[in-house]
């Protein structure tokens, strides 16, 4: 297994969110001795919706030039914070979520770090939609950092000790590799893992598969010298995980992402989608 945060892909839309997000990632990268690759994607929709007769090639060249200048400034800023940073060689045009996922594979990123909000095309399409799209298709863990405004300034809700206390949403789909990831991550911050399973009615107790997840988690923690605590609660998973994270002073929340879509999820929106909105902590989405 690759080292946690060995190589971070940081996609930036170059809006007002980008600088504070980059500074936060620089602090994280410096702490974990990570490599960082900066990426900017020109949204395909921006090019498609250009008025007829406009020189599209000229527009793309102009956007590329502006993007490279901004990325170079952000790279310099991050390097001043002690981060090892490179800018991806191209400024690709395409669907951001797809391009981000493809570039992550190409450069060998171990994680993708993204802010919860950004500019989007013409200030209409929020970056949050790009985060969701990336989460759904990426084969790399995606770390979503919540961004917000305070007194007119963009802030990032996170601590450099991202893995001090990781709350893991455990269910029957939770893989051994996801547990290993959580335990390895916690070990880098001398941290702790909380395996939380939320029982939804009409079930009365954790299933056989979930109990096996607990057993594996305890064994993995023991082998690596990481404390693993088991928590079982009842209710709606997104609300309960958010509440438990707050009550137990978690530093981040780790959940798995599967391709399975139940009818209730199609109607109400998946637990993951709701967590993306509710969770104020860094949310790590692990592909299963």
C-alpha cells in the first residue's frame, strides 16, 4: 500500500477559494512530506457555450495563459510553506470530474484534495458539483475540505493533524483496504480510529459482515499500535455520523463509496451526498 498522502493532486478552479485552499494543503503536505501536483481544468461547457463566430482557440489560449500565471503564483506560495509542488504540464479542456480522475491516475496521486465550493463556469455552476462528480468516479481517495466565508474572507475548516481521530462510517461494504487506509493514516498523526456503524430500522443489531469489519479493524489497529474504538448507533446514517463526529471530537470522517444504488437512495439522495452537505469536517471518500 502506498504511503498516505504521498502524492496529492490538488485541482484548483482559480477562484477566491484557491489560495486559502492551497495554503491549507501546503501545510498538510509539509507535515506529511507529500508531493503536490496542481491542476486546472478548462470546463468544456465554457467552450461549448461560446457565442457562434467567436475564436474559440484564441479564448482557450487566453485562459491557458492566465491559468498558468495563477498556478505559478500559487506554486510559489505553497513552496514558501515548505511544500514540494509541481504544476501539471497541460491545462486540459474537458469535463472537470473526468479529467481530474484521469490525471490522478496518470500522475500516480495517492489522494485528490478538493475544496467544497468554488467558482464554476460564469459563477453559475458551483465547484461542489465537480467534487461530487469526482467522488463518484475516482479510483483514488478524495479528501473534501469544507470552505466557508467569515468576515468576507474564505476559510478552510481543517487541522493539519487531519488523522488525529478518524471517524470511519462502517457498513457491510467496508473493505479491508479502507480499514487499512484509516489505520495507516491514524498512525501518521499518532491518532485513533473510531469505527461507527449506524443501524437503520428494522434491523436490531450489526450484521455478520459488519461484525467482521469490526474484528478486522481491531486486529489491524493492534498490529499497527493504533487505538480502534467501536461505536454502534441507530438512526439515519448521515445525521448520526455527523453527530458522533461532533460528540467524539473527530478530526475527519472517512466513508466508502460503492456503485450500489438502492431505490431509497435514488429517491432521497445517497448517504454520501447528504454527508457532503452536512459534514463540516474534512470528508475522506474511499473508493470500494
